[in-house]
C-alpha cells in the first residue's frame, strides 16, 4: 500500500476524468494548490460521440484522449490510475487500486465526479446480451456485434436464423437510442451497400423500443413527432408504449400498453434505456447522512457540497439537485463552479452564491444532415439543427488533433458512404455468446437517460 501526496499545499483530490472532473482540474490550473485526479480510466471520454465509435465513423482515440496528455502542462496536477474502492470521510482519504497496488490519497478538499453507468433496472443479466453504451469497451463490443451480425447473416443458410442476424434493436428512445437507430439504418442502406453477395444489407430490420409514449420526450411533442417521421423514412420501426419484459441471446420480449406480448428475434440488442449513478454516492450517503435516490444520485447542498461536509463537492451525474438532468453541461458547469469555490477558499475570498445550471439546450442527430435541437424556446429540425450539432460537438472535443481527425472522418462518412472504423468482426465469438435458455422474464421500468460522463 502506498500513500500519495504532491506537496504541503492545499490538496484537492478529484475522482473521475469525465466532464466534471476534467473541467474542474483545468479550472484549478493556476490556483495555489495541488490537484490529484484519480480515475479508473486513463482517458477522458467524450461520451456524446461514443455511438459513432460503435457504428464505425470514429476511432476510439478521437473521442478518448489520454488524461495525462490533456493535463501534461498543468504543473500543479497529478494523474493516478485507480479504481476508487473507499472514501473515508472522517480521515479525509481516498483509497484506490490498480495493477494490484493499493493507494491511499489524503485530501483537504474532495471533488467526486465519478459519473454513472448503464442501469438494467434490476436485471444485470441483460448486460451480457444487450450491452449499454457508456465506455470504449462497450462501443467496441457493439461495433463487433453490428458488423459481425452482417457477416454471420452472409454465412447463415437458414432464412429464419438469417433474419435474426439482420434484426437490430435499440432499447430506449432518448438521444442515444435515436442516434443508434439512425446510424444502424445508415450502415445497412449506405455503408454496406454492395459489400455482400448472399444477403442484401438493406433488408436489415431496425427497431427502436421504449416504454414511453414519445421519442425524445424532453424535446417536446413537435420535435418528437418529426423525429419519428424521419426515423420511419429511414426504415426504422418505432415501438412506443412497449415495455421490455425479458432479454436473451436471441431477442427480447415486450408488452404493449394493452398487455399484448410480442417477441422480437434479434442477435444484436443495444441497451440505451437508463443510467445508474456511481456506487460511491451511496457510500458517501451512508457516511454523511445525505439522501440517495433510487438511481444512486446523492442529494447535495445548493453549493454542490454534502450536508455537514463543506470539504466534499459532488458534481455531474451523481447529484440530485433541482431536477437537473444528467447531461454533460451540468457536469462541466458544476466542475467549474466547484473549482472556483475551492480557489476562493484558498485565497480567503467570499464564496459565490448557489450553483445555478444554465441550460444551453439539447441536441440529437437522427441521420446524416438530420438532427433536432431544443435551445430555450427555439426548436430546430433538419439540416440547420445538424450544422448546429456539428459546431457544438467540435467545440467541446478536447484537443486540436482530435478535432481535425473527427472532421476528416465525418467528411468521409457523411459526404461519402464509407466508414473507416469497421474492424472488430474477429471479436464476434466474444460479442455473440452461445445461445442459452432465456432468463426468467420479469418486468422492468424503462427510463432512457441522456449520455452521462465517465
């Protein structure tokens, strides 16, 4: 076991290298203190573009630059790889583990930005056959499943089994589910056109399933209806008011609002139906008495600190405050706010007022040249919304090289019909486990969550 500390100045420990943690660390770059970032990942993940890694548009490196590279010029920052296993609120230490080495890091101030993971609503067994989309590993596995399914269909002589390989299901009709469904249609109708001899990729069946009655419900009825129309124009079947009752290696079982059960036979199911905050939230709740909701979010004070513990800030997807959504901007603004509060304390200056999230709007792509955007009272759909989406995502991508590479690959994919990142079918054996008996069906509550920070 080792103990880590940079120096004798005020020690700030940040847990997580996602939007909240990274922006907090960078905001403290000129402060008279030391920053230690602890993360189980060695990169910062730009999660809003992860679906493009999963569908072969971008490489993993373009959305996941190394954290050490980002912070290499920040002299007061140190990066430690480690999975945080314990936070001792009384002793003010963080215990982490990596490569069999346990490290205990003391702190004066702690920023917890550990993000969220996929929620299967009490059915963790679904993860083996219906991966979520929260990490690079998830994206690579889904990519292998998608392109591997077409390869398997080319080899399959039985028409019924071939149809299973050519049926793709996205569970959850929020931004991630809609973006996945749209890109699956693009892959089938454009990218793989003319690539096979025994099958026609355009025969693929793509289904978007959700228990809710609206697609992109937070965008309002008008944009939701337009999105459904555009998806249907792309050949996507939209199943709303359809609750998932079971998932297994050959498909999913759903029940509609009238109680009628249906079976969708599919070898490729992508889960985009919910999020669960890091378990560190519950650990902090037990130690501090703070309330933790069923999704694992911890109730924080208006200044993002925990009750009775002004030295602990929690930001991003882990917080329960004013019904703020679990989106990147909440994490970014929260990280910057926490950093400013800490800097003020060190300087002996008065604290700012409570944290107030400025909603910059929501956006989601449907297909190339088609997107939806909701910014204040402005509702945009189509090409203009798509251009706005491009600009915003390029702006927030970390690193000049990543921006250039991303624009280059977008040009190839959007203006042409190719995708440079289609490797992964050799993972097919891992991506498609042997067919097994279905799990005992059980109802789950679906609630699509927006992309969360890692």
